[in-house]
C-alpha cells in the first residue's frame, strides 16, 4: 500500500494476451514487443520515471511468471519501486486488472496502458491538472482524422469539456480516449459497481464516474500517442517516432 501521501503511484495494465500482435512477437508477450529497440513495457516505465513516479504497480496476467521475471531482472534500472500485481481474472476485461490494485492505493494515481506509446509530458500535464481538482481525468485527443486505427479506438463524447459518454461503439463522438488517466481512488468503487452489472471493462468503471459527475477530460493538444494493437500500428509508430527524431 502506498502510505506516503507525498509519493506518486502509477498503475500499468499489462495483463492482456494481445492476440492481434502475437504474430509480430513470435507468440510471445505483447508488453515485451520491441519498438525501435525498447519494449513497450520499458517505454511505459521510462515515461513514469520521467514524471516522478515513486511506486509503479504493473498488473500481470497472461504468461504471468515470464513477465514477473522480466520485471524483477530490470527493477534496479529505475529510480522507483516496481511492484507486480497478479490478476487471475484478466480474461474477463481490463477493468478487473485496474481493480486488482485497489488494496495498494489510497491516494490519487496515474493509470496507463502498457501497449500505448506517448509523449511523457502528457502524464506530467495530467499530474499537474490533478493537483487542483478532486476529479478523475482522462487525456483525450481531438484529432479524430489522424487516428491510425479509428475503428478500434475508444471514442469519447465531450460536452463543454466534460465527458458525456465513452465507448468503442459510440456513434456520436468528438474525441478519442488515449488510455492515460489521473485517477481518484473512487475509481475502484466505480469498477466494482460496473462489474456487478456485467461490465468488466475499464470504460465501464469510467462510465460510472461520468454518471457521478466526477470524470473530466484533459486535451493533449498536438502531442504524440499511439495504441499498439497490430503489426500495422507498430510500423506506423516506428515511422512517427523516427520522423520526430529527424
């Protein structure tokens, strides 16, 4: 449990199977997929470290033992404590992965997806915005026409900056969910309630917060992010990152 209120915790969801990317990684683990020589998990960890995270909780499920060994072997590389959190129910939905960290967290925390790559300053902006609110925050992208795999993206409908709806199948939307959050501990009760209604997704918990009026959006502007779900996404991310470097 994070007991020091001055500490900063982050949760990285890395429990899924990642079936659409398995062919790229030779049947291996999606978090260990290499993007320009750095695994997706290490990219997430480096972003957390750059933001000042002191305790990072990595939720594992699929091939748990292998991923735990990988994390243990690299734990001394980082200026933060790495904790693995097993989720035996990972196949039910990513909401169960987020919920599995409930007993460790009593203060606001950052939440991110292992398979998303992004400009670390987005996390810094979420943290800064979270200092002045009791709301949970979701980083959103208004550049809908630039989303590489729009069909698979989680859509967001905003109303005067507030989140009115979220889901992959929304017909009316004006932003995209980047998978980067600043969360209040109230997320866990919301996830529990959503799960009790048969919705084990993270978006289900977020919808509960929306209904309670405790969820807001933070636009990311023109900063980079991508969800790495397929070989095509991986190749596109490589091109975009290399273009930025040049």
